[in-house]
């Protein structure tokens, strides 16, 4: 347990967006045990952590301070040692704690800790981490996914129809013994996944066991990504809907745009991101780049030096500068918000809909000695103009969540050359992290989050048809 605590707390001290004193981290972690045993009380007095039962003091441990010279994570070993001793004292004193077991103790401690830090950092037990790693092991080039099966075997957990794996006759539950002669181990599914990866068009040999029969299956790697880009052309408007961001979304979008602009150039493009919960950050940058010339798409910032990055669009604008309307709603999140924020801040597109989710934090995955994982929020996403997406979300230039009368009034303002959300958007773009909760509430109340509605489509078409209204709405 001490090794898990040391690794986890070291990661928090080193990487988390906010630097918190070790004593405070220790207090929050120990107070998580009260979920399992309400009779236990933890207090911090004069930098000493006190664990008490109703009738006596169980443990008192001095808390380390942040080092005056050196990295903050240097305090983790001493903090972990103190907490491990206090966990042991709680274990010996409480039948409820012993019944819950060590894993529940860790989980309860970490849950209380992260309740005080941010909404997305969390601890995954070894079982949860194994399942998460299996979900991440999606070999799109072969159309199969590996997981741990009975007896710690590596088995095929899912198959994509018409994929190389399916065409080779592989079945769900088949045991995969080796890849290109290298034996597989369920203890490291990530390593197994790496063996399956390779350039498109190359062959991979799988040693398969089905019942008592063993045989070789030879698969040719190809691209089998989920279809995330849906396109239709109607009344000379190109309507694009993105369901998510897979590793092929940018390629597919580029193909659609190039095909659509090859002969007759459409009057405008509508990019529908409603309900899009996000995906790969790199794909978000690439999708935004498809509509942008050179310049900043997004930035990330954090306390750790490696968290500060700038993502640049390479250009050219594949939509050739035609009017672009981006539809969003309250379910638009994460990578989809990055796209919308970039197109809005750069003045390339008009956002229509409602306030989006406001998920603008990035987590690092930290493996733990017990096989679990820690997701630690270590950077925040910033729009090109520097405002944070987290909490605020993306606000539209034309709000549709306030009803039909408000939509009609907004369009009338645009026709007069007035931007109905202009002041709100100007205020949004001056926001800097951390944004006070009162300011977040005030900004988002201007256009409350809601699910997409038919009015979104009608507004998009109106803006493309009415150049003056579009130009007013598109002003960054």
C-alpha cells in the first residue's frame, strides 16, 4: 500500500494543475476512510495529522513540507510512509475497515482527495484499469480487440465486421497465444497491442487456440476506423456531421471537402458538432486546421513544464473561405469544443446553438504498482485568445436555447449589423484561469446549455443565405 500511495501522491505533487501542501493531501486522503468507518475522525493540528476513534487517539504523524530546494514530489515518500502507518492503525482499530479490505481503503482515500482537486482526476482499481486498458487496446488496423480471458489468457474480445480479423475466420473468445512468434501475456495488454500494430499493408501472424485446436492466422493490416464524418449536400450547402474524433476523422473530412469543392463550390458549409463528446486532441487540431490558414488552434497550460504546448494549424483552408456555421449544444464536449473555440476565435466560423459542456482539462495516466491507474489532471485547454474552455464552454454567436422569439430577435439584430452575443463573447474572451464560479455562471446564463433543436439548422441556413448577417456574426 505504501508503494501505491508514494507513486500516486508523487504524481499529484509533480503534475496536478494545482500545487497543494502535502499535509492537506494527507488530511483529505485520511478523511476518505470515514466513508468506511464513520467513527474515525482525522484532524490536522500544527502540521501533525491526528487519527482518532471515539475513545482514543489511534495515530499521530507529522506531515512533510514542500522542499525549499527541489521538486515537490520529493515530499511523496515521507507522506506515503505516514499515511500507510495511519491506514494500518485504522485497520487494526476498525472491523468495518478490515471487512472493506485494502483496495476499498485506497479507493475511499483517493476519492475524497480528488473531490477537493478537480472533477476528472480519479483512481482506477486494478480491475477497472485492466478493463480500461482493454478498451484502449482497439486494433483498428486488424478489426479486433484483446482482453484478459479465463485463466489469464489473452482472448479476442470484439471483432469488427468485414475487418481483416473477421475475414480470416477469427471468433470471439479465440485465445491469442503469440504474435509473429512472440508469446503474449495478459499481464501486459498494452505490449500485446503494440505487437499487433504496424504499417498498413503489412502482414501479421497470429497463433490462435480454439478449444484443443491450434493454428496460425495471417492478417493483412488495413484501416478499419469507425465512420465519424457524415456528409450531404442540399440546396448548395454542404452539411457535415461529426459524431466523434477517431484516428481517421481528419483524413475522411479532407476527402469530403476536396470532393465537394472539386466541381461546383457550395455556398457554405455547416459543421454539426452537436452531441459530439470529443476524442483525440490531435484529431481536433487537424479538423480545425481543415478550415483554417496558418495560426494557433489551441494551447495547453499547466504547472508541469511539459504541460505547456501550442498547437498550430498548417493550412490551407480546404473550404476555401466559404461561410462556415458550426452547430453546438450542451452535449458538445472536449475535442469538439476545441474545434468550435478555434473556429470562433479565429473568426472563421459562426457558432450556433447553446453553451457547450465546458470540459477543458487533460489527464495524464499514471500506472500504479498494484496494477491500478491514476488519472491526474495536469493541463487546461485554452482557446486561441487565451480563455479557458473548462467550466465556461464555448458560447454561440447565435443562441437557440432561449426559444423561437429570442432566435428571431437575434437574427433581426444581425441584419442591422448588431451582434446579439457580442458583449458576452467579448467578456468571455477576456476570461483567464482560474475563472470565478460567479463569472462562469453569469456568462453561461446568457445562453444556457440545451440539446440541439431544429432551429439550429434553420439558423445555419439563414446565415449562409444572408451574407451581411453572417459577416456580423463571424466577427471575432
